């Protein structure tokens, strides 16, 4: 097949949507498909374009995929208006490239990834102009998340935006998302059941496996010898509710057997650094290279997965896949009935969002009950193999793409 991947984030970004889109493009190319990508230069999660990356239109080949990078505005402090301008700038700068690819290259499928939904109209138009099928994949419900988390104001603007979103979603030949709860939300927005596809994020269960802690990496990160590790690794952003990590560390500061290790970048990092100043049991470190991911995850005695209540079922944290694959228990903040609660139940402990006392108590419980921790960690690994293994998820997507691209039978 000829597949055009069209989305804001792409490799070499090591976390979030960019990581998964990059792995998808490389996997499809390795399977013999012709893949082209339209994306921004790498900038996430630090919210600054990677040093050395050109900011204007350019082409490159990455893992057998031809990638066209387009310029965009990257705010240093992403808030409501600046974030909207950021997304709109990518939609505008990428539109001519998308239309050109649709008309001249004529892909079989245009596969658009949201965020950003702002570029989805261009993806749909490019597909229609070139006679391709149009697929929209939602990593999160960015509009509802923006209004729910206070990044944008509601009222008439919210009503208009959600109405336009519903109209757009129903125009695509296929619409996918990453969890059953998010698919139910799409159905509520009017997407017909036969057009819906569950396409989960994944873990490479061969590359990420339960292993003993890597002493060399622990030393490089400055971990005190003999401490057990409560690990958070990923984006330090607004949807995650990462402030609870500092609150929990403060509540558990008397435990000399424990250190909180926060590895990541993002818009909330400076705020976290200020809040954590003087805490002896909390370390903030930058992201490690992707080839050290298994070593990093294996440093954890347990994983931490906070999420704000307002983000429930608007996004399913992509970092969960590696946590489960590493065979360590998870302490998460999620309400019963949400997608995150269902995915973590049986593999860790769940507490109400925003409840730092309950969050700290759950961490202490796992530290004190090693048998429970081992049972939940083993269950996490099984869950990863059953629901999140890349070796099963990507072939299912390939089959769905092939079925969509196949010409309709005559008669």
C-alpha cells in the first residue's frame, strides 16, 4: 500500500504520539509498504525545536520513510491562546504539502493522527482529491481536554468547536482510538459503529521485559544506593496532574528507604522544580535515550501514573504500556468506570484523582507488602502481553488498512 501518515508529532520524539507514529511508520515500511509522513520538526515534550533541526520545510528519510517536515510556532509557555496558535500554525503550513501528496503521489490511505484535529480537514480533503480513503486516529480528545482543563474558555466557543468536531468525525471512512472508553465516546459523537476501530498504543514486549535494576544507569541518574524507587517517566504536562507526585513525596519524606524519580520534560517541569525544592527524596532528571527505556523502567520498585479527573476518558496515558511490560505494579489516580481504572485494575493500586494522602498511602502499602507488589507486578506483565503487545496490535492495523484500501467489488 501507499500510506500517507499526517500528524503533528513523529520520530525521533521519544514519548507520546511522536514515538508511536514513528514506530508505526517504520514498521509499515519494513513490511514493504510505501510510507510518507507529514510532521513538524521534533519539539516535544520540551516545547522547543531540537537543536540542529531545521525549522523550515525540508525532507528526510528515517527508517525507510520519507518525512516532510513543516514549520510551526512553538510557544515557550503553552497556554490556551498560544497552544491554539501552535496547532493552527501546523495545520496551515502542512496543508499545501498534504494536498500536493494527495494529488500527485495519490496514496491508498491518508492516515491522520490527532492531535492535532486542526489538520484533519486538510487530511480529509487530500484523501478526497487523490481518490484515497481517509482514516482519523485520535490519541486524545484534545478539544474536550482543552476546555475541561481550563486551557481554553467554554461557552459559545466550546459549543461551536464540539459541533464542528462531530461533523468532521463523521466524514472519515475510519475513525480509531486507543481504548474502549474512547471508542464509546466516539460513538456518542455520531460515528457509525462500522467505521470505528480500536487501535491501541503498544508495548514492545520483547524490548521491555522484567529485569534486575541496572546499577550503571542508577549511578548515572544519581540514585542513592539501597533506595527503592517510585518512578514517573514521561511528559510533565497539564493533563497528567503531576503536582500530586511532589505532594506524595512530601508526605513520605520520612521514609529513608524510598526515592521518587521523575524523568521527563514538559510544560509543568519548571513548576515542579520549584515545588520540589528542598525535598531530599525527589529527583528530577531529563529523558533518557529510547534504547535505555528498559533499563530505566527496571529501576522502578513501582510506577506512578497520575491523571487529572477532568482528563478521564479524554486520553489514556501512553506511558502505561511500558509500565505494564516492565512487570512492576502501578499506583494510579483514576475513578471507577474510567478507561484508565479498567486498564490498571488488578495490576496496581488505584486512588481518587487529586487525593495525595491516598496516593502516598498506596505507595507505602506496596513498599511494605512485597508479596502484594510481586503479585501485581506479575499481573502487569500478563496484561501487557494480553492487551498491549506490539506483535499483535500492528498486524491487526495492517489488515484493517488493507481492507479499507481494497477496491470495492463490482456489481
